[in-house]
């Protein structure tokens, strides 16, 4: 987890996945301060989380991927890497050889492979809501949108307000919604799952869920005169 200050008790502000770049700006007291190169987010990481820079070739595309000791599903499991984790690998039959273990090819793909954003989000249904999470142990609303759009080939900022300012093109309030549209609410963001339902990571259900857009609007309406702040289309 990327933290607001150099302490394990400090609130998380984001999460850096294995193999992602981190520009080191300072280090002291067992903590590294710097910038995530994929989205310019700044924060603190435990110094021990850093390793040498490497050019990754693949990433985990399943919610998690088992790292086997050999290219055999019956071999011992050495670790589990979360969705979005990056690594350098060569193919070994049905597996990718990462140099640290073997990942089945159904759980990973080349970095330049793309897929539909909503399908990526749907793969994480039931994942726990985690403030600052981007898929390792949990995920938050903007983390889900950033991850899903990233797998679809669209680089998205980290926070929902940044996403609202920069993503795609704005839709009129009366425009029909379709799968993949991004909707913004006070402090929240969701993807349209179809014309009437959203998929989102949310603290109300504490999980990634699919529910009617009307249900979320009804929950927000008592406290917000304008529950939907913006509608944007990224494709």
C-alpha cells in the first residue's frame, strides 16, 4: 500500500502492484518516498518493497494467479500474485516462466493485450472494498475504474475527481447510457454494466457489486441535490 506518511498506521492513498514503476525521491527510516510512474501518485512505501527496475512483458489478468514451483498444476504453490501484477516471462508450454515460478497462461497475458473494461470489472465481482486498493486484497471505486480501463487500453488517473476531469467525452444528461459508460457521483465513480445497472466497488456493500443505477441514486438523493455529477464515454 502507498501511504500518506511514513508509518504503517498511516492511511493508504493507493496501492502499487508488483512490477509497476516507482520513482524514488527520498528514503529514510525504512520508508521510501516517491512517485508511481503509471499515474503520478505520490506517497510512501516500505523500503523493502522496492527492487531493481525491470522491463515487464506480462501482467496477471485473473483476480489472482498462483505461482507454481514447476510448470505443473500439481507442483507446490510458492505464492499468489494479484490482478495487475507485472512480470517478465517466457512461455513454457501452458505456463509463463517468471524466473520466480510458473503462472498458468489462463491467468496472465502480454502487457499489450486488451479486453473490454466491463468484463475486467465483472471478473472482480465480490472482491472486498478496500480504501486505496487497486486489486491486491481489495479495491476501491476509482481503483476498479482505473484497472478496468487500463486493461482496455485507456490510461486513467487514480482518483474519481481526476477521472471526471480527464476521461473520455461528456454525455448530455438525457443521453441514453450504455455498457462501459463512466458515471460520477459525489466522491464515487462507477461503470455502466448495461443500460440500467452499474458495476462498482462501494463501501455500502463493502464489495464489487452490480446493482440498478436507480438504487444508488436513491441512496444519495437525501444528502445530495445532484446525485449524478457527470456521465462520460471513453470509447
